[in-house]
């Protein structure tokens, strides 16, 4: 008999909702594309959080971690009030530090430029790992 | 899509969809093989079955448990002792294996009575062990034996024992990965939350997807303990059955092998709100980042940094010694599942080798996404390969070394390519800072072993040189090194001990006072001061 309280998983929240139909980076100027390419390469080589097994999870991971990384790069306050938010923040801190250390151009950008670059990176990562992905398991509704 | 068709598989045209070569400018939207599908008839796969994936990979590393297979004895024999997941209780789970020894007559008349008799006999034979896992097999699943009912009966008769039933017969999935999935979900459904653990730290984790291959878990747990973190349970290497019943009380799930254990992490997150943090115990940078992230989560990053600084100072010169001698060596990284992405980038960056191919026997497309992302251009990626494809790839790529399992490894050796055991290791552990140097040493020893010069000669036709003496590894590896590298006193080959794990078992760790205790102590001090 269980002594702990467990929440029942809600499968209805696990539906894949597409956002991008094509590579969103194609619409950006070459400078942003180059910068996003460098940032994307770092994530793909060093991180694992973008590859959770299901599409809806990847959407949350990308938004959570890249959102917080943007805030850190802009010097804004980051919400760490729940364990899950703190977990996103942990990966965001590592990414923020790595970007500052690896890409000197980051420190030359204004807040608006950082936000625009990170928005493009977020879109690109959503495209690569979710909407443009060839992984047929992303839409499976159970873990 | 940059598919590659092997000559040997032209008779199985569907195989083409399972092989890609990463070309210039390719990304995951254009370069990904199919994966986790039923093996195509005609292809002699190297996969294991779903029973093996559940029992051999995930269940059996639990150390204080009688693991019994309900089925023919061969199922148990073939999953016994072939992976080196050691434990700190004298390797009980490796020493003994249990089977109900089902025969033809039981297939006709049923094997439930036989199962019950075997369960009782096993508990009687090992009275100190009160926990059991039972694994369904193809034969007993097909005849419809109700393993759960028998387990319930025994637990009612013997209230001191607890039994877990894993219903993952061999046919329950395309590969062993199907069994990983089933046992993950079965464990959280049946056992998590059924025992309240004792919490001894302010920082509590489950260490998930870690199987203590040659001591990996013990190395990583050493770091966690040095940080004052309580490892509530390990799923499952060197893990205790009852500890794993208390997984619901951790604050963080730290996940290593996402391929085999992400399911339970994801379910723990959904059901109990415990977040999942993917980490990587292989490679100095990845491991440092991992410890740092755990430290950040608990607000104890300084403790992580102290360990990283100490370990890096101790082991970096030795890793550098091997890196200097492994530059540009071509590697086929052909493990079962997760190591293709755990290792792909780290061995290139930190050991200087070049990964020319990755393959996975039972990985999913998600594993290939990670692996292909971490490889360079020109890498050949193969899903569910067969032996002929492996041979053809070796002929095409001419690697200097191959990291794979025993079966394809022995095949590679026959072609003159040295192999390292990617599943059970050669001289592990490979996790941790020291472990990563041990891995580099094994790669060095494999590539430069003088035996390859001797073994490549065919005494039936080749002329045997008599004017040359025996060469050593060092003579081979340092031949073309500049003197400042070859004779460097700053770098050295591995200086650790043969057994790097056993001493950890008797190690004393610093006590980190808990916040509640500190608050109570302060309150006491204040009360005393007021009273005075």
C-alpha cells in the first residue's frame, strides 16, 4: 500500500502542438545566424537537456532553460521558486557562463540584441529538436 | 537524407533507412536514421531481448535481492555475470542466479506451482535475503502463468519478504530497450512510495540510470558524499531494494543513462514533482559541469568546485599524457545505447581521437540525435547493425580501435582491429576523473599493444622478420612525438592503483550539519544566553 501521495499523470496535456513549419533561422540576418550557429553548436556538443524523449517535454525544456539563460545574460532576476524552476536555472547558469566565456561578442550586445539573438536561438532549437525533427517518438503520449 | 547502403545489405533494402553518413551542413532535420523498430527479417541483429533488458541490465544490479527468472534455465544462464556491475555486499547479485527451470511438461501443465516452490526454496537457501524480483520469460508468458498472483500468495504466507514482479518477456519489445521501459514503469507503479526512507541530509538525490559498472556508482557517490549529499537510492547499480522503494522522497533525480532510465525520472517528476537533471560522469568537462549543476541546485557550489579543483589537479597531467599519444586515432564508437552520446564529444575533445562512426544496438532515435550532434562530419551512424555490416564498416573506415560489446568486439579483433569493452569495460571504472584516465590508458594499451604487429602476420604465408626485436607500446607511441612531449616531466602515464574502488568503501566523510540542527543549536544558545 502506498504511503506517499502521487499525482496522476495527465495524458491530455501531452499533445504535440507544432509551431514552426520551416527553419525559422532562415529569416534572420547573417550576423544573427552566425551567432546562433555558435550558440547552437555549444548546446548540441555539451548539453543533454534539449533531448528529452517527448516533444512536449522538449518544448518546456527549451523554453525554461533558454528563457532563464536570456534573463541571466541580461542581468535580470530569475525565478527559482519551485524545484523545477530551479532545475531549469541550474542549466541556464552553466549556459550563461559558457556563452560569456566562449563568445566574447556576447558582452558587446545590448539587452535588446541579446533578447533577439536568444529568441532566434530558441526558435532554431525548437525547429531542430521538435518541429523539424525526424524523431518519430516525439509525439508518443506516454513516457 | 544522406543514407548509406551497405553492399552486404542490398538484399535487405529496408536497412538503408537505418544508416546515415553525416555530411557537410547536415543537421538533425536531414540526417537521422530510423531506430527502435523491430529488427528487419534477414538481418542477424546484435540486440538482446526485452527480458534481458529488464533483468540483466536494470533489475539484477540491485544488490540485496534474489533475482529469479521464471522460465527455462537458459534465459537465466545467458543473463548471468556477463556484465560487471559489482556491489559492496560481496557481489551477492553476481555470485548467484536463480531460475525456476521450466521444462516441456510445465509448458503443458503450467508452471505456477513450480514457481511458488522455487521462491520458497530460494528464500530458505538465503535466509538473510528478504527481497526478490521475479522476471517473466517468453515461455511462461505464453502459457499465461500468473506471476503476480503467486508473488502475492507468498508474501501473504511470508510477511517478512517483499517481491517485485517484472512482466517483460523477451518478445515484449523490439530490443532490450523495451525491457528497460517495462521495468522502469513497473517499479514506480509497484514499489515507489511503499517505504518511507530516513532522510539524513538537507540535500537528497536519487542517482538514476547508473549501474556501477566496475565501480562507477561508487566513484560518483564518493563525490556526492564529499559534497554532503545523501544518495537516497541508486537506480540500480549497487542499489538496495528498500532504498529504491523510497525514491519519492528525493529532492532531485540525477540521471546518467537516459536511454535506460529516463522513464522513471519522467514519472517521478510527474507524480511527485521531483525534477530531472541529466548529468554525465564521463569526461573532465562534462563531469565538472555535472557536479557544478548539482551544487548549484542545492546552493553548495563551493563544495563542488573544491572537488573539481582537487581532482583536476591530480589527474589532468595523466590525461594529457595519453591525449598526446592518441591524437587523430580513429575510433568506431559502437556501444549498446547511451555511451555513443556520453563519449562521442568527450573523447574527441579530451583524448584527441576522432570518432568516425557511431552505432547503437538498441538505442532510439533520441540517442542518435545526441550522438550525431556530438560527432563531426563524415561520421557513419548505424542503427541496429548486423555483423556483416560491422565488418564492411571496419573495412571501409579502417579504425585504430573499436569500443563495443564482446560479440562484435571479438569479431573486430579477428580483422586486426583492437577493441575495448564499452559495456563492461576493460579496466574500469571509467567514470570520475581517475576513471577517465583509466579509460584513456585502456585505449592507449589497446591501440599500441605490440601484439597487433605480431598477430597481423600470417605464418602460413608471410615472411617472419628475424632482424627486429620485440617493441614496447612506448616505442610505438612515442616514435613520432616531439622530444618536449615524449620526455615531458609534467605529464605522466596513469599512476593510480589497480583497484581504485575498494578503498572508497571504508572512507570517512565530513559531517555537514543540517540547517534544522543549526537553527536549533542557535535557538538553544540564545535561550541559554537569555537565561544567564
